[in-house]
C-alpha cells in the first residue's frame, strides 16, 4: 500500500474500529466515543475500503473480527499506543524546553551578593525559571559535566582543567566564631589559641575547595586540627557556630547577616593573610543557552556593583544592575 492510501486512513476510524471490535457492538462503541452509530459505521466502511478487506463480521447480535481484522487490530492498537507515547514525550520535551537556567553553588559561596543576583535576574527576566542547587564542589563539577547545571559558582582552584573559569571576586579568609565564644574576647589570636577548639569545615569529597585550603593552612603552621565538625549547608554552618560548637575559617561574606547582628564575630588569622578566590565555571563542551548567558551577565554586573559598594562602605542590599545588552559570548 502506498503512502497516498495510508494518508487516507483517519485516526478516528482506527479508534472506532478498535472500540467496535472490543465491545462487539457499533452502538456501544458509538456511545463510548460520543458519536452517532451511523458515523461509526461509515468510518469502519471507509477503513475497510482503504485496507481492501473485510475487517468485521456483522452477526445478528454481535460484531466480531474477521481473520483479516484479527491480524490488523494488533498493529492498530500498537500504533495508537505509540502515538499516545509520542504525545506524552512531546509534552514532556515542551515542558523541559521552557526558558530556564540552573545555577549551582557551594555553601561557602552561597551568601556573597546572591540575593542581589537573584533579584536583578528576576526583575529583568521574569519569564525565565531560575533553578538554584547548593552542592559540594565535586557534585557541582559532575553537574557541569552532565549538563544538569549550566553555571557553577565555586571556590578556586578546581580539581580538573577541562572547565572554563572566570574569577568573580577575591576576599580574605578570617576566623569566625560566636560572640559568646572564648576567642571572641581575645585581642591577638595565636595558633595555640585556635588549636584548642573544634574546627567547623564543609563536607567535601575531593582534595580541593575551601576545606583543603584550611587544612593546608594548619599544615603550614605545623598544627593539627583537634576536632572537625562538618556542615553541608549555609544554615547548618550558622547553627553550629551560634551554638558554640566550634570555630570556622571562612570568607566573611558567608556569615554577613550574623556579623551585622553581632551574633558572630570575625577575628584576624595570625600569619600571612589567606585569600579566597571565587569563580564562575562553565563547561566549554556545551554552548550556553541564551538564558544562561543572561544569568552570567547578571552575575558579572551584580558582583562588580556589590564589590564597588562594599569597597566604599555602602550596603549592597538594594543595588540594581542594568539589564544585559548587546551580544553575549
């Protein structure tokens, strides 16, 4: 049978054929399909003409499949099922292709002007769905590799060189503790002071990230970490510090809100100052979507303005970046 003849077969006729065969009645099939009985009969007759064989035998009280109909119906049912599956697949694909972008970040980098980035991005791009994922460093890298994350806001250096990175900002690492902690009252800290207490460190599966920087710092000063208290999110970090379970070596922006409320205090680490470098990472194997490019430009603009205002002693809380313009690369 050529394609022209196949194109004359209507989907509704196939559905009617299956209904009549399964119910054994034109009348019951018409009721189920919300059609008139003559309409169903005409559809079957037309289908039989196109196929070229009798598909149904009409008895006095029952309609049943002919031998040809028995062979034909199996393919009709399979074909309709495939069409239904295809419709659901198309709908799912349409849902996943809705304008969206995903940003991954570590708990250590979840605070620095993130609220400003989110506000600016939403204000200028209200129709783009922004997804935020807070993961350890190794999971962020995996997300970039398998395309579940478009951009990752993370600490440098990274354990692999295949990602493209762009430095967003640098800030010093400081000792952070509760205002009620014994070290909060010490004017000039020494390493003997620091090593008396448990150190709060992010859970980390690789030898990179801020935890590795802190551990290396202790090795440089020929000290060992007495006890480690691990955290996996920004909220758990705050709770651990506020409960006085330990001290942490972090960028001040990580606990900025608690520093402003004076629940936590920042102390200078003795010795050579450490700098925490934060980058935005992408996977050069995959092209950034227009939504991801827009988010990247928003992050750049927001971070630059935040750094400028912070440098001049102003709060970045209400800053607004201009919307990105021109071609994005």
